[in-house]
């Protein structure tokens, strides 16, 4: 039997990882109070702009992709099938 | 043909291409050692050769140049030789000379393009790349790979022909083969632009990439990920820097593929889409065209080659060790392939441009260049594409974590791990110490990526993107991976062409049948009839009213008609006799004189 890593088989480890992750998010947002941004665009200096933009972009990406899937999804043998219609 | 004035050493392109010819003659360790020596020799030549024009020869009326060495070409030369070395290490256990020979010729072609000093040399090596790379797909030796290779070469032949037509028109207009900056105006430069755009995979000319790369061999895909698009980046930076159209094409190119990458099931196809997305950043930067932007494009090409090759190597390891490549069939591989997993995460962190990984130091230059040029919409698009990190997260997630597939595959052989380790090491090294890379960029660099503001902004963008990924994953909103394919622009030449085929079949074949009936059967008979009976009929047509006027009855008229026809049949017309007599008389006159 080969040696196996099982670190993420334990749900506690996953929870711990997520907790560290969420904590780092809070720290990152709080850093916005301390640092001074020299913004090229007016919105760059807004509090939490990058955090919001990152989050919103990703959610938008997923919802658009889900919509797009309806349009472009085909069976795996789509191109291999002989011409039927 | 004429005098060959070679400078120091041999052109790097020829080191690779001539070296490749010896591969089938060698065996075992000698072959491995010889192969690894080729990129080292080329690298040595690049280190020692001074800037300027080298390796010129004269063909017909033109001076051809195999070695234009300046700061722009030299850095591409470095990275192409470096990645050849790493890819060859990765491929050492492959027992297939076809892949070695074509891989080396392909790398040689890319180096030839990079150091070409004129358009003709550029075109020759451009085609060498197209042909050699096709064999890396064919070498998979499956039916779908053959079909993909066939489509791949057709697209590239078409792109090559565009380039050639553009070059011919350009030479005709300007009288020179000069391979330098061009204005996008007129048919010649547009054709050259389209030719380059095909290789750069600029939408809508991109689908060959996601169609062909996932069908290549394990090692072949690593070679493919490095050369074709990045040599096109080089040529684009050389010719069309500062072309506004490229800003927008590039920005779109960063955004569109990530939607596909989210939905795609085949891991190497996800990587192919994110490749297009990354080249979009470079194209956009070339379009912006400022010194910072061009530096950013070149630096990003350099870093991108390393981390993209690393990701393709990791995906290839998974494919080789498990025989599977779809997200739906993989998962939990970290348990038995921890090193591959680790390297894959480094590659993903680099492509996502996390601080202290290579993508960060190059991508920030491009995003900053857009900001300094006050391109607000472009900046927002680039940030959107940077924040959309799913394509980068999903490769390690679905392959190595996620749902446990129960597959317990071993780590790949040592040489593959070593190649991944080298690439991963360089990704981190460049990320932490960007100065050596900045030092060899085309223009002097006055840019500091590691300011507190930069790092915090980037981390906020990425970490909250990651948060979205986690939340969507945990809540089940994330679109499930499924066994399906997604149609892209290649639909037009894979499915749409069948409609065209039917149109051709129905339209042209019917036209053919009608033409045959009309021109092959009816027209000759008609013409023969006209030729035989036409004059007589005309005469009868015009003459019979006069006959009738002069009191001829129906019987007389019929007799007259017969007489006219007989006269024409025997060619004994009065006017014909007169003409014959006149001709005879003229001949006599001529003779007497």
C-alpha cells in the first residue's frame, strides 16, 4: 500500500482552512483604512473597490457562463455524428 | 546561392533544425544528451552574439537575414531556448522520434521567426512552425487527433497564405522586404495583420487553439503552448505596436475565453482557453504601445511561457498517469500525486498573478500601462479578466481536490517532475526577484510592482474572487462540470461547412447539370444548325416577301426555297462566285507583280 495524504479527508481541516481564508479577507478589507491609494481613476480610491469588483466580477462571470451554457452546450459526440438533418 | 557571411556561431534556428535531423540516428543516453545540448548551444550563441545584423546571405535580389539581434528579439530567444530545454527534459522518456524531431524543428522555426530580419525569412520559418507543430498533434495517433491536426494545418495554411499574400503586396508596394513597424492601412498590411492574428489566436480566429492543443501528445502540448502564439506576439510587437484596434481585440480576448474556460470539462482545453485569455493581455499591451506596455507584453510573454508550460506539464502528467483528462472523471489526486499537485498550484498561482508569483510582476505592468494611458473601459475589462480566476482555480481543484474519484495514480517519472520543478522554481524566482527579467526587457524599466498599494489591491481582487468561488461552490450555484462540449467559432468550419457543402452540392452540381444540358448538348446542335441552314433561312426570310409581292404563288415559293437551300448547300451562290472570281483575280495580280 502506497503512502497516501489524507489531510482534507478530515472536515475539521477543511473548516480550519476556510477560517484562515475568511480571516485574511477581513484583514485585507481593513487594510483599505490604512493605505493611501494614488488612483489613476476616481473609483480606485473608493473604500473596498477592489474587493467588491473582484467578488462581483466572479459572480457575474458565473451567471453569464451559466446562461451561455444553454446556448453552446452540445453532446460530446456532436462533431462526430454523421449528418442527420 | 551567393556569399554567406555568417558571424559568430550558427543561427539558433539552424542549430535546432539541423540538430533535429540527427535524432533518428542516435540511441539511448547519447540521444538524450545530444537533444539537451541543442538548446544549451543555442542559448550560448544568444549570450555571446552582439546586437546587430548577423548571418546574412543574398538570394536573387534580396538580402536575407537570419539574425537580427536586438533587445526585443534576444529576450524571446532566451525564453524559447529555455522552454525548449525544460520541455525536452519533460519529454525524455517519450519513445517516439517523430515527437522529438517535430518538437525541435518547431522550436527552431520559432527561433527563426524571432531572429528573422526580413519578411521572406519570417515567412519561411512561419511555415516551418506550422508544419512541424502539426506532427505533435498527429503523433497522438488517435482518430480525433488526426482530425484535429487536419483542421489545425488547414487553418494555419490559410493564415500563412494571408501572410504571404500580404508580404507579396507589401514588397510590390514598398520595394523592400523590410520587417519592421507597419501602419494598418491597405490590403497588404491588413493581410499581414490577419496572418499574424491567426497564429496569435485573436478572436474570432482563435478556435484552432482550443481544438488542437488538447488533442496533442502529453509532451507535444507543452511545446505547442510555448511557441506559436508567443512568436506571433513577438511579430505583432515588431510590426503593429500602437495599433488601436489591438487594444480592443486584446481586451475582448482576455474576457471571452474565461466564460468558455468555466464551462469546459477537458482540463487541457481549459488551459487552452486561459492561454488565449493571457495572450489577450499581451495583444492589448501591444495595442497600447507605450514603452511600459511593450515591456509588459514582452515580460508577460516570458512569464506566461513558463507557467503555461508548467500547467500543461501538470495536466499531461495527470493524463499520462491516470489516462483521464476530464474534470468529471478526476478528483482527489493530491493524495498520491502531491508533488504534481504542488507544481500545478504554483502554475495556477502564477497565471492568476498572485503576488510573489511570476504573473504578478508582468501582468501589473500591462494593467498599469492601461491606467497611465487613461483607458478606463479597457482597464475595467482587464481587471475583470484578472478577477475571474475560476479557470485557474478549477484546474488544480477538480484534478487534485474536489470530489474523490478513487483514482490512486502515482507521481510521474522523475524527469517529468524535474521539468515541472524547474518551471515552478522559475515562476517563483521571477515573482520574488523580478529585476533580472526587467533588466533584459526591450526598454529601460522604471516600474515597481511591489508597492503596498499594488499588492493589497491585487490580493483584494483575487481573494474576493476566490471567496465567490468558495461560496458558489458550497451553495451549489457553480455550474457543474458535465460531460459535454461547447461550440465555439470552429462550429463554422466543422458544422457550418456541412451546410456550405450541401449548398455547393445542391447549387453547384445543379448549375453543372444545367450547364451540361445547355452548353454540351443543345448549344452545339443549335450552332451546327445555324451554321448549316442559317444563311439560307435568312435569305429566304428576307427574299420571299419580295417574291410574293412579285406575284409568286405558294408552289413557286416552295420551289424557290428549295433552290436557295440547294445553292447554299453546294456553295454556288452568285455572290460567292463573284467573290471567288475576285479572290482569284487578286492572287493572279499578286503573282504577276
